[in-house]
């Protein structure tokens, strides 16, 4: 049975949304304290410099300050784009296939009908992301290191280029009041962009742990260089992912890869997010094998570690728990509980949780709404490129469709 009593974090009484708000408030307070301290120490000098420069440019100093802030925002956004493009170049050079490319609110994803673009909410705590897979496993460790290292390397190169351009500019560039605002903004942008890029590039090679729910480039490179347990976990995950994209359904995956992935996982629940991924993939495998006991055991293990993962993964795991409760253990109360937990992690978008919502609605007797969500899930499946997982998902949809056809159409209020 899925254990509803286990706390997610030490703040077990708080919902995921409340925990997020608590962390956000703490971050704002820390930032406000730091800014206040800096202003107290250097505020007078900064105001004098801004005022003198604004006077030379014939601008009010608040306007110049606003232009500086906009320059910082644009430079940081461009830095993220270059970082993710570096990963793309590294992936293509290492014979990986790019599945999705995310920068800020822009999300590009490869679908069966081609690349599709959409705007989405910002990915929490990360500015961008590139998802890749490969079906060639020769020299996988070295090739994946190239993919990972290409991002921060691109930052270092672009930062170096920015400073090179600064040194190549004439000494008079942007230094005279007449018509110098565009020149001044350009040189200021190069300076800010150069420093942001260099700092991001250096941090990309310094292994530090984060709470983003993702393995940072620096930490992944450290795992690969040290050849530790996490390295083997990641390599097995890459093999299973490639096998799935190649069209192998989960129950036909190489069992040595599945058991190898689990062999390098820690029994502790607070080690690293790859342990959560390992049990998630094991759950997928055993669920497709119709081994319900093993599937539920690994799903429980993944749920115990979901606080390590991103909001997207947490929501997925809660949806899977809702599906198991609705269609496998036939516990309507648990099914609704886990679906509500999925919504608490973050609100569903139009593309998320479709099958889980259909399964829970069917379990509650709301067959009309269940059919609507099931149809949406089927339509979504038609455009997915993970052909191996698609086979498992198609079987699930067909099973629920058969149950819906055997159930009288009834509409009841959703909980």
C-alpha cells in the first residue's frame, strides 16, 4: 500500500506550495539584508558615481540606474541562451539528439510533427535546460562529459570575447558627453555581460550541491571524473532513456541496466536526486511487467525521495500514485489524495496530469469528465516521440477506455 503518512520534509505540516513560499520569503529577506549592507557601506560612493555619469550623459540619475538594471537583466538572459546553446553544440558534436530547449519562458520541444514552441512559466531555480538522449552507448562517459562541459565552456568563451571587444574599442569610445549614450550603454553591456559569463562559466566547473531538483553541470562533471556511484546511475539512466526513445517498451528494457541502476542507489532518502530517478525508472519497468508489488515498492521509494527532485518530477510521481490507487488498488480516497498532492506541488498546465485525472475521475464515477481527459491524453500521446514509453501509455489508455465503455455515463461533482 502507498504510505500516506510519511513526511515529505522536516516541514511535514506545510504543503509544497507553502514550503515554496517560505523559501521565497527567506530568499527575499536574505537578499534585502545583503543589499542593505552593501548600500550602507558603499551607497554614498555609488550615488556620487551615478550622479556624475548621469550628468555627463545629460540624463536624470534614476533613468541611468534603470538602464543599468535593464542591461544586467538582458546580459544575464543572453548568458543563459549561450550556455544552453553550448549544451546543444556539445550534444550534436557527441552524437546526442536534442529533445527540448528551454530558456526562461521559451520552451522548444521536438514532437512527432516537428519542433513546437510555447511560452511557459519559468523553470524554478534554473534559467534554462536542454534535454538530450542517445542510442549509441560507445564511450558514453566521455561523450556525455562533452555535453555537460560545453555549457560553461560557452560562457567562458563568450565572456572572454566580450572583454576582448572592450580592449579593442577606441579609448574615446563612450567617454565624451556628445551623442555618447549608445556607446556608453554598449561598453557597459560588454563589461557586465563579460563578468556574468566568466562567473557563470567558472561556477559551472566548481562542484556544489543545490536545491534545484536537478544535477548541476559542475556536480555531474565531478561525478564523471571521480567515477562514483552517481556516474554509474547517470550512465544507466542514459542507456534506459535511449532505449525508450529507440522504441523499446519498458518491460523489454535490458534487465542488467535496470538492476545496475538500482545497485548503485543509496538506501538513504537524502543522498541525491539520481536515487529518486533510479526508483522512478524501476517503477516504470516493473509496472509494465505487471509486477504490481515491485512497482509499488519502487514508487514508494521514489516518493520518499521526491523532495530531492524538481517540481515536475514530484508532480509526475504523485500522478503515478494516483493512477496506481485508482486502477490497481481501487482505493478512491487514496487516488484523490495523490491527485490533490500533485496539484499542490504546482498547478497543472493543459499538458500535465491528463491520464491521472482521467483515472481518478473514473474511479469516482465521473465518467463523462474522465472521457474528456482521456481523449486529451490520447491526443497528447499521438505527438510524443518517446516511442517505447508510448507503447506502455497506449496500453494504459486502452485499459481505461475499456473500463469507461463498461461503465454508465455519470457526472458527479469533482472533489
